[in-house]
C-alpha cells in the first residue's frame, strides 16, 4: 500500500447518523486533515477487507495503524479541536465504558436515525473521498 499523506475516516455509508457526522467533520476540517471512505467502497474491499467485519467508525492513521469505535471518535475530535467538554469526558472515561455506550448507539443507529438505500455523502465533496 502506498504511504498515506492524510488520515482516512471510515464510516457506514448507509447510516443517516454516520453521514450527518461525516458532513459535520468535513465542514470543520479546516486544515484538510482527513480523507473519507465508506465501508462498502472498493478501497476498503481491496485494501482493508477486515474493516467491514467491525461495522463501526475507524480511522486509518498515516502510519497505517487503525483505531476503532470510541477511540476513533476521540481521535477525530482531538484532531479537529472541537467539543472540548466531550473530548475531556472521552479522555477520562475508561475505554471499556465509552465503547459500551458506542456499541449501544451503533446497534440501534438504523432504528433511531434511519438508513439510506445508497451512500449520499459521496456527492458532497468528491475530492475528500476515496472510492
């Protein structure tokens, strides 16, 4: 795999909540820190097929290390320097506890927020996405 120059946020492209969060991140990514790819992209299927099994948000860091779930959320918020109060809570909360709440939202996200037929975020800002 080629060397990454930006971190890549991986998300569920069918999830309404995930798409809204990705839109939020794109608007606040003033320093152009991230690229984005959804779990069903060819990039993920070819380069990181195991990510599909996790069915959660992940960040592929420049060094190739992958972080998941609440760690990924914490990492994204820290890099964007947004939501200080929430970042503090995530930083002091034990990982097992923050992942417990993350898993509850992840398991109920389609019920609570809905599901698209196909990923609409790709149409927003094509230069930011890896297909």
